[in-house]
């Protein structure tokens, strides 16, 4: 066999192994969720630092999202620098507007790390978690394996009963959140 063919097959084998590795522990996504939360907290703290509000950040600790005083990122006018960092350059257009997918307000009345990129990163993390969990288990993902468990626990729990439905919902909500940063309407 030609050495190039062996290298290509080896590359595919390594890619398959690395892609499937998270599935081996899909029943317990605690370490994955903790690292996703740590990433969100780091981004949020950096944005608060840039806005001059770093002293007001309340660290959540391992597995808990950081928060900040509502006065530093209000959901009503006048908006602050942190609002524009969290929700985008057109944040003033989002005052009083709800996400068409989730129904939650775009400007969070309790600001925190869950609002990075208007909440899109947390939704994408949850979409990934639901997908990985669903590939290895037929039961619905436990809320402890989600970055923002309020979505499934209080809003979606009764209406979405499959991992595919949760994945699609989290992905749609994340896309709507991301597009709202640019004031682009999104209806799924």
C-alpha cells in the first residue's frame, strides 16, 4: 500500500477517535459543562474589565456562571459599555424586545456570563451537550448537564421530549441570539 494512502487512512482513524471521545462519557458531561462555564466566565470577566466594571463581577466558582450588578448592564436606557459588549453595537434597539424562539428578553434583567454574545454561546454549548448526550442515551438530558438549565426545566420541559428537539431548539435560539447582535430578524 502506498505510504500516502496509509497516512490518509491513519488521519481518518485519528479524527474518528477524537470525534468519538466525548461519547464515551456522555452520561456525565460535568467536566464538559464546567469547562464551557469557565470559558463563558472568562469571556464575561474580560468584557467587564474592558467596560471598567471588573470590581462588580460576582464570581460563580466552578460550574457556576459569574454575574454582575444589574446597574452595570441594565435592560433599559441608558445602556452602559458592558451592555454594548454583551449584546452588540445595536443593543439599544433590543430594549423591550423578546427573542422570537425562546420568548426571553434579549437584554437580560439579571446579567451574567450567560449573556456573552447575547446568550448565543450558552445556547450553542447546550446544543452540543444535548447532541452528545442524545447520541449515547435515549433519556432526556438532565438539567445538570446544561449550561443554562432554565431553558429545559421551566420553558421547554413539557413541549420537547427528544434530544433532537432540544438540540434544534438550543441551536435556533443561539442563532436568533447571535443574529440579534446585528439586528437581523430570525424566525425559525
